[in-house]
DNA sequence: TAGTGGTCTAGACCACTGC
DNA sequence: CAGTGGTCTAGACCACTAG
């Protein structure tokens, strides 16, 4: 097979180049680009390995390696005998990919949400810093509470750039925001980084969570990144952990 | 190639069996067994892909797939042009695989330890539960404090079964316990599960951490598992998070 | 039964390391 | 330069799904 099949453009394989970029990596990037550009919608089926291989002019094994990598990154789902699909993030399994609070004892641990406030404003210094925004950027701030198995446990403020989510302030927000981000704005949350601290619950949050002030609480500071690794959401959650915990699995 | 190369024992490929077990999975299990049995020591080089393939009577590609899986599980390290090595857990990178506390600002974040107490005792109900021990089992309890960049930040109690770690109470304990587990007792920590809660620092811990009682603290309850997924260590840590945080990356 | 992904093989060649 | 892991290919066959 001719390597020029993937392109002689910058980035194609050049044996003596300092930065060697394997073919399957180039295929990975091309497919990732299509996902980022929403060429294929979540839930939709992709062409078969053979079709993609023929289209891109590489072997099926090389396409397979790229598809496997995208699957490992949770961007695709492969089902033997059926096909390869764009991953959806609103099914029960996917919710817990980014929601790590679990009940201590029994219970499904399925979270529910109630929006307390939503407003647009100029981004403050913290928001500009965390979301890599320009000085003039505007954000939408969403404040909401969440419950686990009907039990109020969390209050959080979510900041997103207006530029990326135009009109989000006027929408009816679902329980799982990330599926809305994907379906309505074409933004897929690929990874997130959380910083956890133990704090004393501030008076205002104590009122909203209906507990006495001074209670210890878990503060979660999350930045969520899209497929191109850009920060697209900043979220600060304050959680009561009396009857629940944050689950972290180390591998 | 004859499939019987990997063995006609139970678990070998049987095309019509209900539970189909791929060849590379069998190779994975065989190599995992050798790692668990400490046939190859941490840091030691493995035979080359070709040698393993010849020995096991499978193709090099199949061995490669098994080695890649073991590498993904952080049990092996592969270095192009050099070879495949058993992973070590005492280098700087590996320390942070299981230690998720980071300084808020600058600093290396390299932890240090000081053992406060170490004693053997009959396992209590919690320990028997968490470590899946019999009623008569005994454990060693280690209490120690840890500091980040010279700053005292954590106190923890570690319980391990005496049966798995004979004589550990008499040893000089290093900063990174898991490398001791591997080198001295042949036990490799493969995964760990942590449950985090926000609590009010108890009086006793407050004294040992040299802060006032009532300070909020992060409580981390960890169970660590070995290569065969047996719980081998229970650890409860209480951390001050005033100038540091727990880092969790979601993918 | 046709089509998909999953496994396995054999062989060629490339990139990297160390002697 | 020899030896290692890494990439890529082509082709055969297996397991699974759905019409």
C-alpha cells in the first residue's frame, strides 16, 4: 500500500522526520476530527472497518488500531457483529463516568437535579483563568442542587463560555448536562480534572442544602475538556458526605 | 500453528465452548501468573517477544497483544530497542499512581513519612470485613504521619494481614510501602479503591497534625488489591487540605 | 446467510538502543 | 551492527448479530 494514501500533506509519514507519527495515529486524528466536527452524530454507526480502510487507503488492521484507541478513549463503542458507533453519554453507565458520588449503603445512586439560578455575565478573573478566556469574554453561570436517591446532597455552580454554548441560558436543562452539550452544541466532554478539598460548609450553602452551618463538606473543583482538549466547563460542587462518598479507583 | 501449543488443559480454546477465551487472554493469564509467582522480579527484563512466542507456541502478534495488555495494566514497562521489563513502583512516577494529594501551588509534592506506631493484633470486625479475613486472623497496624514538601498534612492507619506480610512489624519501613510489599513479600499492588469523605478532624488527630480541633479534613478509605484481585491492605487516611488537594482525573 | 467486529498468523520493514 | 519493540500489511478464520 502506498503511504501517500493518508496524504502527502504536512503530518504524513516522513521516514527521516524528527517527529515520527505512525499511520494509525494519523488515522486516529482524522477520525477524531470528524467526531469533533460532528460528521457522525452520537449513537450513529460508522462505516465498517473495511470501508474506512478502503476510503483512507490503509489496511484494515491500521484502521482497527485507530478505532481501538478511540474506543479506549470512550469516544466510540464497538459491538461485535453489529458495528462501530459514536459513544453516547446519557445512558446509565456513562452518567457515572463523570459523577463519582455514591451512596454509602444501598441505592441506585442515580442523581437528580434542580436548577436554582441561571444567568449570563462577564467572565470574572477565575473563570477567564480556568476556561482560558479573553478579557472580554462572557459566561453563563448555572447554579443547581442535586439529590441522590431523593436526598439533597450537593450544590454547584457551573460556568461555561457563552461563545461555545449560545442560548444555553434559555434552555430547559436536563439532568445530564453533558448529553445536552453534545446534542445541542456539538461539544463532547472527553476528560475532566477534579481537585477535592474538605471545607466547612459556608452559611449560604448550608441554608440551600438544609443543614446547619459548620458541617464539613467536600468541595470539588472540576474543569472539563472537549475532544480537542480545550477547557469548556468549570464546575465547583459542594457536597455533603454524611451518607455518601466520592469513589476513586486507582489503576 | 497448533492451538494446543498453549495447552489442552481446561481453559484452552474450544471453539464450541460457551465461554470463549481468546488465545492472547490465555497468554496474558500465564504471564500474569508468572508475575504473581515472582518468576520475574520487578525491574527485571523479560524474554523478547520472539522468544516468548516460540516458548508458548503462538505467534509473535499474539504475545504482543498480551504484553500490551499487561503494560496497560501497569504491570510491565516496554522500551523500544531495549526490551520489556517488570514494572517497579518506587520511581517518582509510580509514587503518584497511588498518592493523589498535590500541593495547591508550587512544590514537587513528594511525600515523606514518619511511623508513629506499629503493632500486631487480632483483626477487628472492620478489618476482617475489608480484607476478607477469617475470624482468627491477625493483622499488623501501622500508624504514620506524612508530609508534603516538609509540611505535615496527613495521618493514616494501615492494616495488613500478618499472614501475607510476616515479620513486617520488625522492619524499618520505607516511605513507599508498596515497593517494600513487592521486594520483601512478593506482593504487587495492582489496583486500589478509595472512598473519600469530608469530616471534622477528631481531637486526637488534631493533636498529631498540630492543628486545632474542628478543622475540616479529607478522609480517605482505601482498599488495595494484588495481582489476583485479593484485598491485601486497608488504609484510612485523614488529610488536611488547606494548602493541598486530592487530584482525580476522569476519562 | 451475509455482514460486522475479533482473533491469529506470517512476514516485511521501521525506529530505537547499546555494543 | 545486532537485537529489541513498533508499525503495517494481507489473508484466513471465528464469534456474534440481524434479517
